[in-house]
């Protein structure tokens, strides 16, 4: 393999032309497994818990912030969805104070199940480069 500036040619060319190096098979598998969770968060949570959140709200604007909630005991407890505050608040009916998302936009049963299974399986967040979460769909209205 030819070397440019001491770097293997494909990597050097990618750097200079702006092309990205393909994701490893392991990273691709992690991203595919996490895709349903990311979709639920982007559809229901990131509108209020993203970059433009109140300082008292937990941040879910990217994968690093989400991983921090796993380390901060209680928000997400790997293997224990019912003990995880995130799962608790999305499971409350709209009439319960603290239900998330705000009144009128409760998660569908399938969406709650995605989060439940993810937490039950260990709440793994893809390693490597940070994933940004972008709000999708309607902005939830507050009560």
C-alpha cells in the first residue's frame, strides 16, 4: 500500500478530500442495534432535553450525554428498567405529575417497549464518535 505523509494512502486521501473512513463492522452493528432507541429519543425527548433545555433538565442531546445519565445512578439503571427514572417517567399516564413527554404526547406502547428492552439489555450506547440527536416530528406541547 502506498503511503502519503506517513499515512496509509486510503486514510490520507480520505482526510484530504473530506471523505470518511467506513465504520467498522462492530460500530455498524452497535449503530443498527441502537437505531430504534435513537428514533424514540429524537421523536419524543430531544425537543425539550436537547441543546435548548433548561439547566435543571437532564441532557439527551448526544450519545455522550445519554451515557452520562447511565453513570448518574437512577436515571438509567442497566438491566433494571423499572428502577430507571427515564423509563418510569415515560410510562406514567398523562394525568400523573412528571409524566414525559408533556401532556398530550405520551409514548406509544411500542416506543416504551423499545426503551424497556434497551435498558433491560444493558442500556448500551454506541462507542466511538459522538452521535448527535436531532429532534424529529412535532414539538411536544406542555400541559
